[in-house]
C-alpha cells in the first residue's frame, strides 16, 4: 500500500506541475506565436497523465474507494492546481486512515461532566 501511495503522490505532483507549465507558460507562448513549447509540454503532460491515471486507479482500488472519489482522483490531472488539492484531500480522508495515521479518536472535553449510568 505504501508503494502505491508514493507512486500516486509523486505522479500527482509531477502531473500538476507540468500541467501548470502548459497552461500558464505554454498556452500564452502559443498565443504569442511560439507553439513549440505548448506542443512539447502538451505531449509530455499527455504521457504523464496516462501514468498518473494508472497510479491513481491502482491506489483507488487498493483503498476500495467508491465511484465518486475515484472519478475525482482521475479527473484532477485535467484541471490546473487540482492535483495538489485532490492529493491533500485523498491523503487526509482516505490514505491516512488506511495506513493508521488518521486523527486520534475524539476525547471528551475537559470541562464536561460525564453522564452517570444508573
């Protein structure tokens, strides 16, 4: 499980960075008349996105995620900055509890009186 998590996290960050370069550098340069950057970075992003899809799918199956979280994970690589947001969400909501790193069980507040059972 840890290897699948590491693969997913690495690919999420790499795919996110390359997509940001494509959208915020490549597209403006293409509009300015320099299409080579957008073409090259677009091809790299396409290849990396396919690898990201495989890693995200393997992790989703390993965590036994439902359809909605799986689709969100898979589509995150198509929207700039969303891979970072979804990676944090998946880590906190699904990965940490699965690895036993989730938040500690809720403790009763210090000032509250405990109810007495008869």
